């Protein structure tokens, strides 16, 4: 897929690469990025040639410095602007993708940036990464799922502290909080993500997809229901012997 301006989408050997590409604005998430990302996510979901996806940010300083503040200030009202975003339900689409999604995070990972990362399954960070949710300081709340996804990943107390205090968390602390799976050097970030992606794509894509669904859908169920879901998904896989 080509013709995008603020997202680069590439496919190589079964791996999709999504690059947020507004480095001059620290990859701030604007309406155009939302629209392009929406198309790219649809393609990822439906394309049988893509088994696993890596998300990254262009430039040296940021994965994504959050919602575009210039657009935010010129929009008819923050509430209307946020409503438009919800109507497209890009976050529902993101979370519905049953393929492994890896976030390769460097520099500033703020607001929508951390929320994109939280829609992914595995988060790798370089040692220069900094995470935060500045929304309450701007008089708004996260609108890309962060108020729901962050506590599900790191727990209630940590999520509330980050959200309510506006404190930024550096890579090592993010690792201790289990916000990221691993911290590597900046030079190792993409190679590590690719190593993981290449390993995952050697497996049966259906088994990988069901394993992801068993975990992600199961987390919203009771244990008994989750075990039922696991059994149901397991029965759908062809028996190998
Ligand atoms: N929206 C729009 N533009 C942004 C942006 C955002 N969220 N974040 C950074 N930019 C732009 C800056 O305006 C600047 O543009 P310019 O060169 O035309 O002046 C460029 O990106 C570089 O940012 P700069 O602030 O010069 O970099 P820095 O290293 O000094 O500071 C930050 C980095 C992240 C601390 C700072 O840019 C910042 O606080 N950004 C806003 C974060 C935020 O509140 N996001 C909203 C979350 S809901």
C-alpha cells in the first residue's frame, strides 16, 4: 500500500512495518494519521500475507508525542474532535486484530503514542524511551483507550499514578512496571523486534492467532468462561498427528 503521507506501510517476508512518519512534529497523532492508520490496520487484519506487524516511529526523538496539539487547539471543540475519533473506532479495530503486534518504542511515547503501544501485544523499548499520559494536565482524558488498556497492562495503582500525576516514566521504570517487555539499546531496537517477528512467523498463523485471542479475549471473562474459550479455540485447530 502506498500513497500515504504520514504513515509508511511496508511488507517484507510476512512482516508488516508501520512507521508513524511525522518526525518534524515528533510523530504527533493528527487526523490524517488516524485516517491513514485506519486504512493500514484494515489491510493488516485482512491480508493473509502479513503474519506479524512491527510499529515504530520515524526520526530520532520520538515514537509519538501524543495528539497533535495544533489540531487540538483549532478543532471546533475538544469534545467534538474526540467524538469524531471515536466514531471511526480505530481503537476497536486495532484491538480486534488477531495477529501479533509488536511496538518498537523510542524517545517520547506520550498520550496517543503510549495508547498505540498499549494496543500492541509486545512492547520493546530503547533505553531513551519516556512514557506519559499528559491528558488530564490538558483538561481532557485519554480517548484512545489508555484509561482502560493501561490498568489492564500494569495494574490499577500504577496506571492511576501515571494518569493522575502526569509523571513521565523512563524505560527502566517502564520495564519494572511491566509496561514494556524488554529494554534494549537504540541500535538494537528494530533488530530485536524483527528477531521476535521472524520467530513468530515460523509458527502456524492460526495457532498464533488463537493463542492471542485466548489471552486477550479471555482477560475480559471469568476464569470458567476463559477456560471454555481456550477449549473452543483449541478444538478448532486441526489435530497434527
Ligand atoms: N503536537 C504537535 N506538535 C508537536 C507535538 C504535539 N503533541 N509535540 C511536539 N510537537 C512539535 C513541536 O511543536 C516542535 O515543532 P517546531 O519545531 O515546528 O517548533 C517539534 O515537534 C519538536 O518539538 P520540541 O518541543 O521542540 O521538542 P523538545 O525535545 O524540546 O520537547 C516534548 C519534546 C515532547 C517534551 C514537547 O514537544 C512536548 O511537550 N510536546 C507535547 C506533548 C503533549 O502534551 N502531547 C499531547 C498528549 S495528549
